[in-house]
C-alpha cells in the first residue's frame, strides 16, 4: 500500500521534486545507518550505507558538466565528499559522523527545495531531469532575460 502511494506521488512530481526525493531517500538511509550503529547491527548498517551510497552515485552520474559548468562541478565534489564521509562514518561506526553527513545533505536538499519554488528553475533543468510533461514545455526566453540565471540551474 505504501509503495503504491509513493509511486503515485512520484508520478506527478517535477524534476526538481524527484531530485529532492532522492535526497530524502539518502537521508532516510543514513538515519537507518545511525539506528543500526546504536543497535550494533552490522549487517543492517552496511545495507543502509550501501543504499545511501547508491543514491549519491546516481545523483553524481546524472550531472551534466557540459551544461552545468561550475555548479555541476561543485555538486560533483559535494557528492564525492559525502560518499567519502559516509564510508568513514560506517568504518568507524560513528553516529556523530553520520549526523554530520545528514546535516550536509539536508542543507543541499533545502537549497533544492528553494529552487523548486522558482517556476523558472524547472525550465532550465537538463532534459533527463524533467518529467515527461516538463520535457515538452519549451523554455521561455524573454527579451532582456539574463542567460546566466538559466545556467545557474542546469546542474
């Protein structure tokens, strides 16, 4: 039942909302890893960490440096740092280190939430991050618009 509800909710999501959902998933898996450390559940921690790392790798693999430029490179560096920090937290079974990773990811997630409120942001997302409906809406470029604003959201 819950999976059906989640699937239905994601079907109507915008590209940015899907990115936010990925961040939410990574955070959820990291909280699960914290719980497993506290319960001394090694297998559960490894599974939770593996899933969080899968999300980070997926996000990094979808970046388009050719479109996103410096923003895409910054996100790539961020994902690599979070990957490393997550592995270290798991290795040392450190609740504090997991919480630091969660805080960092939550901060970037919150930035995406702000971007989701901007109706222009979804128009400049790379095509593969847009929903089916968003792909067929042509970006509107008005006279005197600032092209640099558009590139800001292309990562």
